[in-house]
C-alpha cells in the first residue's frame, strides 16, 4: 500500500500512473495526484505532526513523494503573526499574516512547491530540472537544484526585477531570459518540455509540485490551534495556490483534525493583470487572457492555468475576488511594513491592498479571523516601492548638524507619522 | 529572586542596577549583565527548552529581560544545514551552516539582538529606540520598532548598499545617513545618546542587546543534538558576536546541558577592515583602529568596541583569526550559493572565504564538526556580487532560438560547471 494511487484527470477522472505527466490524453484536462486516504489515515496523527520537523515535511504523509524528503529540508513552517497593529488600522481583531517572506531557502512560498517537486523529480530519476517563472519560482528552483546537485534551466521574462535576476544567477544555473511576458515563457517551456527529458517543475511535474502549496493551509490551521480561519486572502497568479489552500483545509477536515470547513476564500489580483478577478465579477465560467501590465510581476500571468478552478473554489466558499491598482499595491506594501515590520514584495502589496478593500466594504464581521498570505520578500522587488519611500536625511557627523536636521524635520508635518517631534 | 542581578563592569567588577547603562563610571570598562545562575538553574531544563516557542525565546531563562518577550517573537531558531556539498569541496564531513539569511523579520542575525534589546527597552520605559549601524542592525531596529510602535531613529553611513537603505525606509523610521564611515556614525550616536533619553540599542542598551547573540550558540548546540561543535567560524565586526557565542557555549556547559567546551573559535574579517585579525597576528593586546575599505560593509568597523575581548576569546579557545580579500569574499558568496543554495551577504562571503582558507591549511581534523555562521542575506548586498555573475542568456520566445543558445552555451567551456551539455 502506498499513499499515492497515481494521477487522475480533474475533468474526466481517467487515471494514470504516478509518473511525469500533467495532461489527460483523452480530454486534455489537468492531472492531479490521487491519494489513498484510507491508508494515510492509518499513518497520520496530530501528535506525529507536532513531533515532526520544523518544516513543511511535518506533513509528509499528505505530500506526493514515495520515500523520504531529500530536497528543501528547511522549507516551510514559517511564522504566523497576529497582526494587531495592522488589524487595528483595518478594524480587525483577529488578523493573521502567514509570513513566507522568510521562507527557506529563497524567501517566498515557492520554496514549498519546489521542495516537493525536486524531491519527486529525483524519485522519478531526473537529472535536470527546469521551470517557467515570474521570478520567485526560478529563484527557488535555482537554489534547490544547487543544493540537490541537479542540472538546472530557469526561464524568465527578460524584464524581471534586478533582485530576482541576480537571485537566480548567484546559484549558477542556466538562466534564460525570454523577450516576452510570462505567458510567452510558459508556451516556450511547454515546447521545450516536449523535446527534452527534463523535469519542468510547473509543467510535467506540476501535479506533484502544486501539492506543496497545501502546506500553507496545514500550517495556518496548526498555528491557529487546529482551527480553520473564517477568511483567507490569497494572491492569484496561475490560481493554483488558492485552489491548493482550499484543498489543504478540506483534507484536514476530512481527517478530523479540524471542524468542517467554512472558510471564505478571497482572491487578490493586480488591476493590470486581473483575468481571474474579471471572470469572477462578470460571472463567466471561462478566463479571457490579458496582456499583463503591472508592477506585481510575480502575479503577472495573463492566461492563468488554474484560473477557472480558482473562481470555482472562491464561489463555492462564499468568497470574492478583488483587484487593486499599482498605487494601492505600493500603499499595501508600506502599510504592512510600517505597522508590522514585514517587508513584502509586490504580491504582498496586492494581498494587503485587497484585504484593506474588503475590510472597508465590511466583509469581515466582528470576531472573525482572517489570514492574509504574504508570499514573498520585498528585497526582491525594490524598484517597485523605492520611488515612494523618499531618501534618508543626510548630515555631517556632528551633533549640531543632527540637531538642525531634527529641527527641520520636526517642523515638516509630513513627518508626523514617524513621530519626529 | 530574579534572573538578573544587575550589571557588572567587565574590568573592575563594580556592580550597577539593571538600567540603561553601558560604561563603568570608575574605570570606563564595558558593563555586562550579571545573572543569578543559581536561580536560573531552578527554572531551566532541556525539556522546557524543547517545548518552548520555535524562536530564540525558547531560551528566555538565559536572556536579560524581566517579564515576557514583547518584541520579535519570531526571531531566531533558524535552520542548521548539514552542508554536504560544500563540505565535500573543502574536505569536511561535518560542516554545518547556521543560516540566519532567513531570520525573521529582516534576514540577519541582528533580529536576535534587536528582539532582546527592544523588549528590554520597553521594560525600561523608553518610547524611542535608535542605533548606529552598518546596515543590518538599522533594518532590524526599523522593522521591530514598527512592530512595537516605538519612535525610531537609525543612523547609517551614507554610502550603504541600496538594499540596506531601502530596507530601513520601508518601515518609516527616521533614517539619518551620515557622511562618514561607521566609526564616525558611532561617535556621533554616542554624543546624541548623551543628549536625548533614547534607547540606543548598541550604546546605552548594549549590555542587554549583545546578549541576544548567545542564542546563536544555544541553537547550534541544540541542533547538533546537545553538543558543542569542534570548531566555529564567526565573522568579526565589533567583536561582540564572537564573544557572546563563546559565552553561550560556556553557559550551556555550566548548566550541564553539554560537556565541557573544547570548541575552537575562529574569527573572520575582510582584509580591507581587519584590525582584530591584525592584532591577533601581531600578538598585540590592543586594537589599532583602521580606516575601512572593503565590500563587506556590514563588517566595516575600524575601531571595534569588543575587538580586544574577541582576541582574548579566540586565543583561549585555541582558534585563529584570519582575513580574506574582497575577491575571496565574492568567491565565498558564489561558492556557498552554488553548493548549498544559500545566498549570503558579503559577511557570509568573508566567513566562507576564511573557512576555505582554514580548511586548506589543514586546521580541521578528520571527523571534526565545524559550524560556520552565515549572518545575513545576499539580497541586501547585490552590488557586491553582481559584476561577478554575468547575465542571463537572452532569447526570443521560440524553440529554435533556445536550441541555438543551448548549442552555443554547450560549446563554451566556461559553462562546464553548470553542466549545460
């Protein structure tokens, strides 16, 4: 008996072996891992989880690998912050931030999916890993491929943020900058995946890879004291993250670890790339691809693979999908930093921007808990926020000079929030 | 009874209350926290530590706060990596990396000292916190002051790396860029500390602040299975970190948590700012201040406050202090990244550069364990390493274009390490 039965088409239900496959050859639907939950139930307990490693591998029994984890042993189990300051500004008593800005190795939630994908890729015998990426995924694949001594190719849009480009090169993978947007990169990678026997983590390994995101739900429930939150706000790029968080909640409920799930799942997009939010608002059951134009580059997927499923999940949960402007993204980033000391990348600004919008609309009732997923670190997207931050005071190294500057700053009412006086 | 007796001069032994004091008014020696270890022994156990929070606060009984922690609740307890790839390159079977590049909130070991300092500053009734910083400390003070809703002033050299400047501004503190080096900044801050009733974390709060570094020793021992390593390699800026790591080892031994300490403590500096390494090599018992000139800006303290004590600790342990050139710093950063997937800042490059030098010299014997302290994240010092990393391949989004690029890259022998072929 094994925890994985194999793969199964999400549309027609046809089954496949647990190999490097991702599309149903009959109906072209996406394949998902099919688990043997009866077997898993005999293995997993809360106590075992509590005694497990301080990483996402404490949930190993629910992750699609056959043996022991071999890559990304420190990924996941990031802090959950009770955000009292931000909560006070938004009128929320029970606001929590899931802080993946300090994920290991590369400061984004992608370390979760990559830990699972590369462990599985090694089990399947691959010696080369690759990905199409908006940045964070490439950083994580590059780092973990270095750790795992795998050959590595990462494909990124050529206009990516400097920190994300350097955050690949440092690990010495083969970095391919493609003149085009993410959707062009993704199309190219699908072609390349057909030609070479490489493990493209988000193409032919995608059924395993995407399951890593479930751990963002498991950890939230465990860290809230084995409870599901009343609301979550999740950024949407491909849509996969959101659907897997929902799946994680339901799995824990099915195992009896938490009460039946009533969590309202809300999606967040940037206005300049909001095909999923648009489908939700227009009550369409299909996604109209768009050409992305937003500073939230990590979410800039114009033709999101799981957008359709994300809409379904949000609707079923009673949630909404909202979008914010680039200005609101920057405002969200600074709001989060100045209230909670968390420096998130643009995607975090999208999440906080939408959170604020939903709070203003009165969507959250008194006493309800809200978890906002902060999925990446702001040091990777410095150019997006730098123009809004001004510059330091500049002084000579003398007390008199400092006191002059202090006096000038005190007189400047724009400094009030910093409490200069 | 309380765990803190008060403060005590490291030189003449005169005692003081546990207030915001840092210099002995009789002999001008530095003050240290004096603990009531007999009392602590009745409180602390390994079991209690194991059941404690997944942060440095699991060692609360050995940290200089009176009540419960209130700031930086997620700081510390970072991963310890068994670095098998890097170890293989250096001939070390038991090389471990203490990975503070993912420390919470701000990706450096400074989150440890700031969590302790700000909790203590609040206990002492301060409403304003400040620091003199080479960058990481300012980032951490800014973030934690935001979290703690304290007014904040951070003082930095004006030529700091862009990521470290932005990594202050985002939290909306008062950032003061001083035209001068760190030693100028530090002198100025000592003057300012005399004029204003602010908690300067590394000046008048320094006795409490510096104790936070002990947790890097506690965690190493716990993560190695309650053992002290045979060797540690520690970067030296002010020298405080190194002395406190030593203190942490000895405290655990005195408590009976580990065997008597035989750890050889080695110090690492950059050639362009190596006053402590110079004193060690020249067998001097005093530090000759230098004007720093190195890319390792976070270690660029020309007149290190605890340099003298660092030399004493290293000598007593049978260790050495070594320095590396800026080229070796960059080589250390890329070596670490391509073997272990860890992207460290320049200080990490110094540590790995020195580690490599010591390994080549045959300092580590077969079977011995070595812990290298990786104290900050490479996304903060991108300009130091960017020129050495080249650029991505740049292609049009077509399979033919990719295959051409792949062919060209395969023919280029400089790509061999990436295994393009």
